[in-house]
């Protein structure tokens, strides 16, 4: 079944919906007595994240923590209801889309200001989108959303018309993402390197300001008392409840789980499944939220000699037992992948028939491709070359090590040698997508729209698209339809077609549907995840 979200125009004047997935209130505030209700402390909300970021510019590389912080300090033109997929108002109170989706007119709210005191205007929108285009490969996600951008026309202070040279069916949903956050002119005037460093110079119109950044340790976000233009996706559209949000970087998975269990932090985002047994569910509310976006895959570097061989590519998926991976490595907290998009992603398709565990089929494909078993069971070709596939990963990641070791065992059963090469963090940063010393890479990319496939699996976008410089024309054509096709049914069919081509050609090996594992104190209510599983604190308050 293919599911497409209703991306409809909506007036800002309608009532706000409680639409995001929200951690419920599970404990009542202490109250009553002769002296009245007990005062509740709303000074600091303490949050734990599993890592720092190398770049704090919302327009630049979309690391998870960067996007999570961007959601607190910078707003977007529109937002997306997590449950229905409907587009709702934020900085724009109303909008129109022309018949062929080449022109989008946004009517901005009056009275919105950036935290430096300057007003949000249509010129602000133009300057932000122009900057994203100018950044080019530095802003590859935002630039992909703006493919075909011909400019923004400023009609008046509160009306902006964004135009494209062809249909851009995905743009309205893209305008909800942090990659298209609207920043103040004072930030846009800085160099990309200056914005990337983070801190108070990253100025948005959000409910919190980027007050302090201590690299490798923490971020402090400070409440804007005058904030009054929150997203319609949440109940509270005014100032946040907490005076500040303190985000601590806790890279060790066990320590992160221990920090939320002990009360050192109130909320922990992106927990490792291996630590769940240590979570005190008497004191904490644990939530497992399916991710929207691409399934967690291994993606082959097709410029590597081993993957120029179609038989090798096509043998990997039937050689992979996803059910065993989900149960043994992820302890049943995830589902096996059924396509290149997670099952909850709009535009997903159930292609599990192409991902069935069938080692006999894998062996047959390899035999027909000229790969025969050697003395130790590993296959060799006519030239005597072993069928060896390599992957590098940052050592010390227990989950990855266990996952890759299981794949090593599974693939060895059909004669594929999987060589694991742990490296240091510094060593892993010495190469990119197009000069890797190994053959495979993991990847994650969240987005509540099937167009995420175009960004990851096309040849269009430097630093982002796996097949950049190695175009697969038939696949590129199918992926472009996700942007250009406006009819919902045709767009869903394009999503399925592109996924089939990629799987049948052996260009991706999806493993599981990723989830976000979060834990919060039962003394908190209203912590939400947005449509792309990034935390939102608009409704967060003591329970």
C-alpha cells in the first residue's frame, strides 16, 4: 500500500491541534494545603543528547542535534502536523499554490521579530532562500528543496512569492523542515564558517535564543519572553514554560541512559537500544517512535570495483536476514525494512518481496555471475579475486559492531567475505562520499515526504547524493518525478517505481526501520517530536 500525505492549504485562523506525538502527563503537580499550590520550578529544562555538532548553521549539513537546536531557535514558514501530515501555519498565516506548483505565495504574520529585534518581512524570506542557493554544496539539503528556484518576489512587507522553473510538488512540505529555517539578516551577513561556529550570532525568530555554546560539553538556550507566534501544530503558541534549556552532550550511550535514570537530565534523546534495560520505567516514561524518512540502509559505493559487478550487488539483499537483525541486534524494538522508506513515511511502499531472506537465491545469483566457492567457502571469480566487501566505522560503537558481525556471519553463508575496519573519529573525517577507502556506508535521512529518496539516491547533489558523478539515468528520471509530479497518486507511483529500480539493481540494502528512543522524567508533560522526530519543547511543562 502506498500512502501519500494530505498537503493542504490552511488558514492560520483555525484552532491549534494537538498533533505531534507527545509524552503524556503521567504525574500530577503537588497541590492544595493551607498555603496553596506548591510552586513548581520552571527555571531549567535539562536535556541530554548523544553528541555535539560540527556545524550549527541550520542551512548547512543537517546533523540531528543541529536540526533539533534549530527547531528551538528558528522558525519555518509552515509546519507539518505529525499525525495527519497536513501543512499548518507558522511564520506564514496563509498561502496559495498555483495550479502547476511552480509558484508559492506566502502571507506572513504581522508582529514577528527576530531575537535581535529586527522584523520578519518578505525580504527576510527572499534573503534566506537566496543564501541557501548561494551556499550551494554547503547547503545541499536546502538547495535540493529549492531545485529550479528562480527567485523570490517581494510583493509587500508581508507577502513573498517563491517561483520555480518547473513543478515543485515537494516544496510546501520542504518549507516545514529545519533546512529552510528563516534566519535574521545579521546572521546571513556572516560567513558560512562564522555561522557554523554557533552561539549568539545564530539569530532566528524562535521561542529560544542560542545563548551559549561550549564545544564538546553543552548548549544553553534562553527563553524569549515576547514570543507569540508559535506553530499551529502545538497547543502553546506563546513563550516557552522554561526559562532556559540546557543541552548536555553525552556521547557514551551508557552514560546518557544513566544520566536520565539518575535525574541529572530530565530528558534524553536518541537512546541506544542496548541501554534500555537500565532505564527505570518507574521514574521515566520511555517512548519508541518510528522514524519518517529512509530506512536504515547500507549503501554501496558504485564507483568501487566490487560493486560494478551487478551480481554482487543483487546478491546482498537476499543474503541478509532482516528479521534476525531486528530481533537479535535491536531486541525487537524495530521492524525489518520493507522498502527504502520506513513504513510510516508518506509515499512508502511494501516491497518486502524484494527483501526476502533467501540465501539459495543469493548463491544462485553469484554462481551465474561467475563467483564460485573457494577452499574456505569465500567465493572467487575467474581471475581468482576473493569476493570481499569492506566497511569502515568509528570503533567503540557496540551496536554497529554487533550489527556488522551478524552481517559478516550471514553473508559468509553464501560466500561473501565482509571485512570490518574500525577507525578513529579523526580518521573517519579524512574522506567523504566520493573518495572512501571502503565499499559500503550506512546512512540516515529523516523527512516526512518521499522526496527524501531524490536527495539520497539520485546523482544530483554533491556531498549528499550517493550516485553524484555516477549517474543512473533511469533512476534519476524516476526520482525527479517526486519533485515534478503534482498528482498525489502519480507521485506515490513514482515513489514505488524508484524504489523498485533501486532494489532490483542492488543499489541499496535497507536493514531496519529506524526509531527514535527517548526517555523523560514522569515529572514532565508535553515533550513532543515533530514530523521528522526532532524534539519540540513548545508544550513542555511540569506534569
